[in-house]
C-alpha cells in the first residue's frame, strides 16, 4: 500500500443459509482501497463481487447471510460490528453507494427534489450538529449537487418525477444524491450496465471527474473489463467467492498471472482490433453449496495439477503490490 | 438473398390521450448476400430488433417491402408464412424465456420438426440427438428441463431448435447479451463455425460492437430507426465515416491499460422517437452539424467508396463546394 487504506477487508468469509444447505458465497476475501484510489472489482455472474461490498454498509439481511470470519475496517472501525446508531452517521456521510438500475432506487411518486432534500435532511439529523438546515437550504444544496453532476437546468429539473428523466439523467441524480453528504468513499455497483455506450461514456467521465475534484476513494463493481481499465487504478478479479488476482491495471491486464484472468481476457472480443480467435473458458462455476476442496477454479483450469486439490497459497509480491491465488506461483513470482 | 426496400414500421401508441405513431423503423434498405453475416448495431430504441422481427413476420410492416430470394414476402398468407419459417429462423436474446419451462429439451427442439416434417418416434428422437450434438450438447440433455441447464447451454438449445429445419437465414437478436463473457466466447466461436458448415446467412443484431466485429463481415449502424452507415466491417471499424459511428466506436471502453483519451463523449440524450428532430436525426448531438443544412433538410444516402453508404451531408460533394 502506498498510503493507509480507507477501507480494508480482511479474510472475509460469508455464508448464506438456504433451504438447500449452506452456500459458501465468500471465502477469505482480502481487499483494500487507499485514499483517493479507485479499485475495480471484476468477475462473472455469481462470483460474489456485489456481496463483498453490500455488508460494508450493512445491507445484507441476516439471516440468510452469516458472517463466518473477517473484518471490514473503515478507518480502523469494524463495519461488521457497528451499532445501527453509528451506521446512521456513516451511511451517505462517510460511505455512499450507487446501484445498477437507477429507476429501482428512485421513488416514482416523489419528485427528485423531495427525495434529495429528504436525504440531505436525514444526514443533518444523524450528525445533529448545532444549527440545522431548513428545507429551503437543503433544496439549494440539492440544486448545487445536480449542477455538479452536469444535469442541464437543475433549477427546473429538480421538480421533475423520475419517469420524466432518461436513464442517464436518473443515474446522474443518484450520483448527486449519493454525494450530497460529501462521503469519502463511493461504492458503485455496476453503475453503467443499464445504460447505452454513449451515455455510459458520459457517466464514466463524470465519475472520474468527481473522484479528482472531491478526492474520493471509489470501489467500482462491474463485469465489463473495459470500464475498469478506463477509470480504475487497481483491479481485483473475483472467481467463485475468492479474489484470485489483484494488482494495478497495467500489471493485471498487461501481464495476467492467474489462469482465470488470462482466460477472461482471451474471452472478450476486442472492439479496437480485427478478429482474432476467441477462447472461452470451458465448464461452469462450481456449485458453492458444495465447493471443491482446494482451488475453486481447478475444474476449468487448463493448467490444473494434482496439488490444486489443496488450498492455493496466496502469493504476495510486496514490491509490486500484487497478489495471485494459484499454486503455479507457490514459489512466489517476480514481475519482470 | 435478402433485401429490404424502404422498410418502415410504425407503432400506433396512445401518449397522454393523444394518438400518435412511433416510427420504430424508417425506410431501411438492407442487402444481405448469401453467406454474409450482416451485423445490425445501434443503441437501445434504435429499431434494430424491430427490423429483424419484421423480416420474419413477427411484426407487421407499415411501408416498403422485404424481398427474400427474389420473392416479395412483405405480405404472406399463412401457408406461405409457414414455408418462410422453414427457410428463415430466429434466435432470441434471453434463452430463459425462449424455452418453455414445462417442456423437455427433446420436446422443445422437436417442435419445429413436428410442425413441418413427418418425422416421429425414434427417428425424431435421433434427429434431435444429432442436432444437440451439432451444438455441442450430449444426448443426456434430451430429457432434461430448461431449469436444469445453464444460460450458455440453453442458448445452445435455442440454436439447435433454430437450425432444426436447415434454414438458409438465421436472425440472431442479441444472442449473447444475457451470457457471461467466458460463455459468450464459446457461443460466438460456435456460431462462426456452424455458419461455414451449414452454409448459413446471418442477420446478427447486437449493441455490442466488439461482438459484431468478431462475427460479421458487413455491418449496418442504426440510429433512431434509420441506417446511418453501412459497409464492410473492417472498413467501417477502421475508418468510420458517419459522426455517429465515430462517436459510438470511441465510446466503447477498451479492455487494456493506458487508454489514450479519445474524442469527447457525445453530449445529450437520444431524442424521443415520438418527437424526431427535423433534418438529420443526429443533428442535435452532432459536433459537425452544419446550421441551415443538417437541421432542416432530410439526408439522403451517399455512396462513398467500396460499397459504403453513409447518411450524412458531409459526404455530399456539392455541399462541400458550397461551404468552401
């Protein structure tokens, strides 16, 4: 780490207790984001990328979720142990979150303005610092935030209902709402997946701009490797509830080490180059109700060895701040 | 082999008590030769799926015509429609909803064979088994139900069903959008190989430019119901002519580190198809829009080099002289 982490997830294990048995959703996840850094988490459906960050803000109902071990440290405070009272002072004020489908997270029967001022006033109440903002001041703050996310004509748009806005504009509103409490950390869960590419490009530019302006730390979750490469410093590749590879974008995308990362990169057709042969990854995700012993990728891995039936060592190359979860590197590795 | 001439589709809708017509497809001219894979690309609401559905008579057209193998198929009676279905089939985006959850895979794939051929009993089972083999599934899948299959497997079943009658044309509507990338790669490889083996012609609809570039030899770019650019895939990707095609290509983030900053992203949203801009539909977002021209006159198609059509005034030689 170049600087002290804002958020540090350590050896995080989480199960879901279902009627079919215990679903081992996360198995020893280690991640951290430094101040002003942006971390991308990529992986395919069901790899646990969303589940990993949900509990940072206590958003997973328990039961069925059950934390087995680990801690999520936000500036030293374990988010898995905070009281509801403490959580109120963190949600939206220290850490904010935006989601994939902006329409689902806006209430269709209230105007944008009402919803934004409610959020701003709730932050005020949670902090309960001396003077309170009036609704009018809160509204002015909301207009400022909308201007910051480049929503055209914020003074009039604020009185609109969500259905009157386009998908891209709704996502801008959600970002404005999330940032209205001036958080230090923004968690974005597939923020552009529901949008068209030309609109996606606008929103990604906006996020990158806000990160610079406000000195935000960002965790961006996506299945689109292109999106991560565009705006993140570091990337964590997840597979079946584990982080299999972590490092800077240059390292991981330029010199992938883990066979899964390699396979993933060879699976995507490149929009900027004439077609080359594609290699899918044969087989399926393991059933996490009964996960395989040892490496979770072994059944689909072209380089699987006998030793893969035992848990893979997590190799750390401190010099490059890079980890790979794979027996191939049990002797360690150096980045040449 | 397949041609559309000024194909238009309008949907009558009721907006706020007022009746209006939404022009989903606006005078589209496509020309697909035998053995081609034509990619139809565009953002949501551009009308690309409607084109595919209209060609196969899943929507009614409101203007223009569709010519299939020299024959006008714009309006067909039920018997002729049945013959068309033998020769042209469709694969849909979401394999979960395209398969009946109460039918075994055998029953689903056998459905077109039962309707169109006299195959029954063991012969039918054998034929379905062979089809599954072609798409890379073992015979043990015959008696399974869709919920027992993964997304990629279900899409393979849908493709098996579509090729059951040896069609000449396949319309593929976002066939890999619901799949993960590692599975998408398998399906794309496979679609490419059966195209050669079975001598198929594809109309491949997708919003994903990389996927189109991978599968198709020709591409048509749609915006608000119109085709704005059409040409050989590599030509269009290496040297896009229409400002919208350029912006679209630049908007795709590349999966590699250290991307140079490319052009500015397009400003603004896609206009509502109920309230189309005057003149060129793209002029409200176009950097190169020329006042007095693009916002008032409707744009014809200009033929520029090597079989390439672009719907943009920038390629009108007379206008360029005027400007100079």
